[in-house]
């Protein structure tokens, strides 16, 4: 029986570009746990998804615990943050196991998605409503629906951006007679990652010089470390709200503040909104190039037909 190695896990399961939280704070642990799990157990991706859901439930309970825990409420928030992070580690492991052992399923992907949404919603509501009950600060009740709205918005926007990019690629493939491209799209029905900005930054043609300046240098640096330039994606949004925010309860030990949960939540919403706007702006630029390219192809086709008659 062949044994999986860490190098193999990295090669076959790590994404070429990923969120910086995943690259630096999850993959170093998840990759090693995948090696142990794949070699020593028969645990399936769906079982790992279920385990992530259980840890998420325990995290939500911990976030609500300060309501009745009294002076030890801060400790419960720290435990909740740790459990949420570990639940995300398991959530990353299920996809890695599926890719490594080729035992994933379409239904498993659906379960993973649904559990992710339930876990985040339950944990962030438990945290914010629990803090409202503890402090009586109505700001927590105001922030709660705003957080949920932006979480839903980024999913809706992300899926639509990805679908639009895919439709543009297909339209150009049809217009240019690129049958190989069409077959590739048909063989890969999944839409591209909406937070992948490679398409929008690519030169218009081979003769176009590569962009210069601070942003390209920073972008290339990030890509060399597998970090995508979309620095505040849904992953960072969730981790800041359910890991960083509750940990800020520690400021109560050396400042008059109870925590920085509200400031972290506001920062997370603003950061996510900014990068969603960047995503839409890039899509607009891509659509302009798409329309120009489609007009070029439409003009070239009759000329080619006339020259061949």
C-alpha cells in the first residue's frame, strides 16, 4: 500500500493561489494532518465535513456562553475562536483528502458549502447577539444584519462574476472557432474563481509589455508565495469576525474597553466591500476588452470569408 507524503499532498491538493489566511495559518497544519489521516485512517471527506460542523457548533456555544458564564466569559470567547479556526482546518482537509484519494462527490461538495454557511451564520450570530446580551450595547444588533448582508452579497456577486467570465470565454471561443477551448470548457463545468484576478491583469496580446510599478511587483511577490492579490476574501472575512474579533476580548485586561469586536466587524465589512468593488471594476475592464475583441473577430470573419471566395 502506497503511503502519501507531505510533498505529494502539497503537489496534488494545494491550490496554486489561495487566501493568505489559508496559506500561512491553515495549510501548514492541515497538510500534515492530511498526511496522517490519509495514511492511517479511512476517514472520508464527508466525515471531515461533519467534524467541521460539530466544531462549528461547539464554537457557537462558546460564543454564547458569556451570557451565563459571568467573569469567565472572556475565556469562552477564546475557546470559541480556537474551535472556529480548527473547524476551518477540518473544512480545508476534506477537500484535500478528496483530491488526494479521488473520493470526493458532487453531493459532498454541496454538503460542504451548506455546512460552511450554517457554521458561519450560527457562530457570528452567537457572538454578536451574545455580546449584546452581556453588554447591552445595541451596536451589536446593528452590526449583525450588516455582516450577514455582506456575507450573502459576496457569495452572490462572486458566483455572478465567475459565470460572466465563463460566458465571455465561451463567446470568444465560438467567435474565433476555438473548438479546443470549447471542449475544455465543456469538460470543466465549474466556474472560475471570482477572486482570481489573473485574467484581468493579463496583457492584451503577446506584444503588450508586462505592467510595471508597485502593484505588479507586490502581486508577483504574493503569487510566488501562493497568495492571491485579492487580500480580503470571504475567508478573511469569516476569520476576522469569528477568530480575530473574539480574541480582542483580551484588551479588557489592560484597557477600559470590553473588546474590539465592533471595530473588527466594521473593518471586516469595509475591507470586504472594498475588494468586492475591485472585483466588479476588474470585471468591467474585462467586459470592455471582451466587447472589443468580439468586434475584431466579427470584422475579421467576413474579410476572411471574402478573401477565400
